[in-house]
C-alpha cells in the first residue's frame, strides 16, 4: 500500500509542477555540467519536467505519465492511470511549441472525471534566509563529506531524467 | 562507508565501557561487511561476481531487499546500482545500522541516549538535563555554525548534502543562471533508518524533494539552496521549540 501512496505523492508533485510550468510558462531545463545534447540547446529544449516524472523502467505500478523528459514534442499526451492516494489519477498534457499549454485530468481522485486543478496544488511552503542560531545543542546533524552514496543515487536519477 | 565519526552518548548510569564497545563493535562489523572500499568485504565479493546475492549472508539479503523496497517507494530516486553497474548500499546501511545499534541499547534497558554516525542521529529518551535532545542543523556554508535547532524524542534526524557541485538546474529564460541548487536537506522521521533513506532519495529529487517529504505522512524536512534560502515542510516548526 505504501508504495501506492508514494506514487500518488509523486503524481501530485508532478501535477503541481505542470501547473506551475504552465502558469509561469518559463521552461526549466534540468541538466548537468557533463550533459551534452547536440540536438538541443537549453533555450530550445522546452520545459523539462523535474526528475519526479520519470520512474524506473519496468515499474508499472508506480509509473507516472510517460511524457518525454528532455524534448517535448507538440501534441496531446495522456499518462497512465496512477493510484493517487484517494483514487486514480490520470493526466493529459498538451504541448505547443515545446511548451505545456494545457493540463487536464481525465481521472482524478476527487470526482473520477475532470478535476479541479487547485485540488492538487501543494501548500506553499514557508521559506526563510538561513541564520546562525546560538542555542545550545547536544548533537549536530550535517552532511558528511563522503557523500558517495548520494552522488551515485543522484547520478542514477539524472540518468533516468535524460533517458 | 564508515570514514565518519560515530558518537554515542548514554545518560543512564548503568552504562559501562563494555556497553560502548558493543555499539562500536557492531558498527565495525557492518563496515567489514558493507564497505565498498574494503577488498575483503562481502559487498565487494558481490560486486566482483565471486559471491551470488542468493548465497550472501542474511544481513546482506535484508539490506538488498530494503534497498529495492526504497527504490520502489521513491519511484527510482533511491538506487544502489552505480553507473558502472556495481552495488553501493551505503545510502541505506548507515541509517539502518544506527537504528539497529539504538535497538541494541534499548534491549539492554537503556532509555536515554543518542547515536550519531556522520551527522545522522537517533535520539532516545532525554538528555543529561532531563530535557529533549537538542539537535543542531549544520550550516552547509559555515561548518562551525548551526542554523536551526530541532528538539526530538525518538525521531531520527538525517541530513543529506553535498559540497561538490553536483547538479544544476537552469532556467533558460533567465540567462541560463542556475535557479536552484540544493546543498542540504534535513529529514525528521519516525526513526533514523527511514529518515536517512528518504533524505537520500529526496535530495536526489532536487528542489522538488521537499515536496516529496511534505507529502510523506510522519516526516518533516528543511532544505537549503545555494542562495542560502531554506524551505521547510508545514509541520517542521513544531520541532523547533522544546516541548513544555
């Protein structure tokens, strides 16, 4: 059950991002310093979804919509139905000139058909500029320098995002 | 894996040197088995193809099963398979080992302690003043500073981060300037094992990782980007004041 919940979470994050991308119409490209793609420059790549949109291949129960990641082509795409916490969710995106121009929900948890976009919006999370704290502490949590596992996990995720 | 300091503090009076030795011996045992840097470790034998996973120890098989489960739960963002086809489960083993060591102390009747391995922490009970454990989040830009204090009972606190320029996310409409680069992500979870594995995965998700944590019931997170701006989950601040 838990994996379905998380799949739902990822779908919700994806949808929220689509809405954001749609409203701001500011394509965001995800790349690495080493990533080179001779067929497209960042400016013409169009909106690239955050890595959350790509699931591992061969993992159908948790797969999110199968929209191409790095190069959106014009058309209307409907993703696979995913379990989104309280019901099924299916997303259709329309791409024009490489940008997302419409997002609809053929199936949504709220009513089973076209859902309210706002129902999927994530809360706006509080932000702050970091500032030193003087309170006494017993222990300190911080990243270790030998974050090799993280680097590898990250490389794996980026490899998926590029595929 | 264990090129990192491990600290245990036990408040309870009946702790002896032997108690601490047992904890550290357990970590040494885990390191012997799971260190990808050791030519004699079991994980190295698996990676060299001289040991099949099916013939590996029960601990190894448990770890691989948990890694696989975590990969599914995070839609592939947690993956122990390295780009060159080897396995490195250290992103899960550390938190799991801390949790096991904490359970070992619990079993011995200890109530008030913490175990910290490389900045990932499992507290238990209260500190020497009889209060909640106070855990600072290290400033990723200034190692000697804390930028937040978390008060925890039994919650695990894990921080993923990098000081290496790993990933960049560019906005092509803004002169190709990196718009967001996450340098640190702290996760508070029900225990250090779960906090650590989800922190590792959420970090790999980049800026959206905080949304992943936001949607996980029972988890809170605090993410810091390269511009020194932090974003927190909606329930995070309930941990920033000591319980009355």
